[in-house]
C-alpha cells in the first residue's frame, strides 16, 4: 500500500505529525484496513495520544503487550458500559455489518461488551441500541404524563369546589 510507504518515509525522517496526517487521510478510502489501523495506532502511541492510539490498535486486531494500555484506556474512556457509545467512536468504515466481519480478537471483545451479532440492518442502519437515550426519553415521557394528570386533577377539584360553593 502506497500510503503505508509514504508514512514510513515520514517516520524515518522523524515527522510523526506528517505520518499521522497521511494515515488519517487514507482511512475514508481504505475500508477496514488492519495494517493502516495498526500503523496509525503506533504513530499515535509514539505521539503520546493513548486513547486515540488505543482505538486504532483495538480495531487492528493485533494484541501486543505495548498496545494493551492504550487499548484499555480507549475502551474505558469511550464505552461507558454501553455498546452504542463504543460503536459510535469507530471510524465510519469500521462500523461493520456483523461481528464476524471483525478480526477474531476484536469480535470476541465486542461480544464480551454486549454487542449483538448483527450490528447494522440491510439498509446499513445501526442496530446497536443506545439504551441510555431510549430510557431517558421513556422516563421524561412518563414524568410529563404524570404531571398532566396531576394538573387535570387539581383543575377538576377547583371547578368542583366552585360549583358546590
């Protein structure tokens, strides 16, 4: 891949920032490219950006001892115990249709984190539920209904009192 060669040349010159730009610029066109993700993760790791490095190293499917800290930081920072938060943090071309399309280690970790086997429907819409959002909407809707009912009861009692007296 020409992109990786360009990035390697910049790394050899000590231009981490330029290698990062080259690799990041290639992501939208590259699809789910394990080598690109790993190289970008390594560059970000060298730059000290552990959470961002962890994202790409996680997606690469490679599990080297020097990668574990940044991967764990990324997972802890983004996940918040909700699969939707983690899935949303992936680059668009890393949001695959099913878990089986991911590298084995990635798929296994996603299963452990509660991801369903099918991540997108046939139209490409994300099926990983954002449970926190739906729970919050349900709670607000219930609260609004209760307040309306209480308001109607109070108004009814006032009108009843006016009719009697």
